[in-house]
C-alpha cells in the first residue's frame, strides 16, 4: 500500500512546483494519494487549471484529491506539508511596511516581519497539530511555512509533535552551488553547517574526504564577488566561514533598511502587486481555456521573481546568465519541493540521506539546549532523523543564536498565552529592533492593522 501526502495551503504559488516534482518522482515515492487542501476553493480551482498541462504530460498514477476540508485532507495521511500564509501576501506587506515606517528592517522572516508572521501563524498551525492527533497520529509534519525554525519549535514544544521537521531550501541551494564550483555530484558534497533557520554558517565544505572551504574562500577573494550571495569577499574571508544569505540583515542592517527605503517598495509589496497581476492573467487565460498560456505566464512570473530576489534589500542585481551554466542551474533547482521530497524518500527508507534540517538540537551544538530547534545536518533513513554532532562553535555565532532563540521562545509563549507583555519583550529583545520604545510602536500598530488575524493579547 502506498503513502498519502497532504499539502495544506495548496492554493498558493508553490503548489505547481511541488506537484511537478511529485509527478516526476511518483514511482520512487510509492504514492497512493495526494491531498491538496486550501481554505479558498476558488484559488484551489485556479491552481488546478494551471497545473493541468503538467498532469497531462505526466499523468498521476495516484488519487489526486482537491478539497477545502482540513479533515478530509488529513485523514490517514503519512506526511503533512504545511505551506500556508496566514493573512496572505497583503499581511506580509503590512509586516514589512510597519517596521520600515519606524526605521527597522522590513522583511518576511527576519526581525519584526517574522515576529508578526509567527503570531498570525502559530494558532493556525497548532490547530492543525491537534487535528493530526485525531486523524493521522503517525504522520510526519513537514513545515514550509515561515518563520520555519520558530514554527518547528512551537510544534515540538507546545504541540508535542515529535515527528516534525522544518525545512528551508537555502542550505541545500548552497550545497548544490558548491558542488557546481567543485565539479562534483551534489550528493557527494557535505556541508559542516550550523545555526538557526535563516541564521547559519558553513565552516567546512567536504568532498572526497577533504575540506574545500579554504580553496573556495581563495576563489572568492580572487574573483572579488560571491556568486548568489549578497556579501563582500572581505566579510567572508574575515569570518572564515560562509554565512547564510539572511545574515546580510544582521551584518548590513542599516544598509538593508536604506536600500529598501530607497527602492520605495518592500519585497512583500512588490510580490503582492505581481501576484494580483498574475492571478488576473491566469483567470483570463482559464476563461479562454488557454492552459498552456497559463503555464507560460506562471513561468515568466517565476523568472521575474527569481531575478529580483534580494535585489531591493542588497542593492545588487544578480544575473544568472553571467554565471557558469552548472552554477546557474544549481541556483534555480527544485527548491523547497526537492528538499521535502528528498526527506520523504529517505523517511520511507528509499535511501540514507544527509540533510540540513530544522530539528531539536539534542546535544549537537554545545551551548544550545537539547530541546531547542536548530538548523543542522542530520542523517535521515527509515522513519528516523538523527542529528549529527557539531560541537563547539564560534562564540559570536553562539551569542547571536542564543539571543534570537530567546526571542523565538518568548514569541511562542506570547501567542499561546495571549500575553502582550511577552510579545513586547520578545520584540524588544530581537537584535534588529533598536529598543523598547520602537518595539512598542511596532507591536501596537501590528495589532491595529492585522485585527482578528493577530491573537488576542492582554
């Protein structure tokens, strides 16, 4: 008997990529049912029309269910993938603009934006976990939704759901990029990586028993640029490590804020406008029964989105056409879908994999508590995930991780307990927020702007 995968939030624009990857891997996945669930039935139908050419080209050999019922989607599921965005892209735009109004970074997952998104998402995610306990008590929960690390911690700490993983495509994209630079198969390149989600560092790049990071650092120094990353070579060679791209917001905080303000539009505002335009075009093409045209419009949207990623924030355009073909391909790979399906295949026992995941620390990083969710390499095979030992890490990395983890835990407590005091303390503690007064202004405006989407705080 095959497995059942349920995807929650399947009316979103990630769904065609996930479905395409599933169709390509359906034999290896041994899939019997795929449930695509969204609370917006009209949006679910629109995405179904968009994916019609994909399904025609590679017909599903499994039952494909589209539903607005959470219970129907979860019933008997073996894997539950959460990819919903509470408040939609309009909510993200509010998150970012409110922070920018007060001179603070406006970004989806880092700083106040991640805080607001977490407060909107946590109640919904924990309700999903409660339903899973009734309808699919042995299922693995694979969380795509942001902020991935914070949500993964809440699922374990508050929801008590041990079979859960937070995933992010950034470390895996970096691995593929280094494999391309080394002319090596990606599965044979291993990263000695540690951190939290969107707050991590690579301290070794291992291939054929050798650490190639010194060689890569020298290549970066000589070429005077870092392909696909917004950092100066000087910063990277000073660190002696390669940081996750999101550390740009910590190492270049003022510059990031100035760049966004200069651009005049945040990423959330930009994507909200593009999404609205795309959905209008998709509806018109569906009315004309031009399904191939829908797919072309979607692919053009993805290209536009990829080419502008982090451009406003970093002030740097990146043109993949100027990169080596293998490196360019690595930077535009399967992304989240590939990571999720690699994980499912390994958990199914298809193959032993080493993957970078958001999971409880369990002693892997010295200085972090055992139950704190961190982003580290782990071995995945046959229904088990075993974190790999990291040991001691640089003090400056540990200090930043501990401060952000304290913020995360207080944010979770604020959402669960409905505590205004803990919400305010959490935001005040975040390294990207300049102090109590600004934190209070931002929090109060979030409560006003988001209304019922925010948990009641008193």
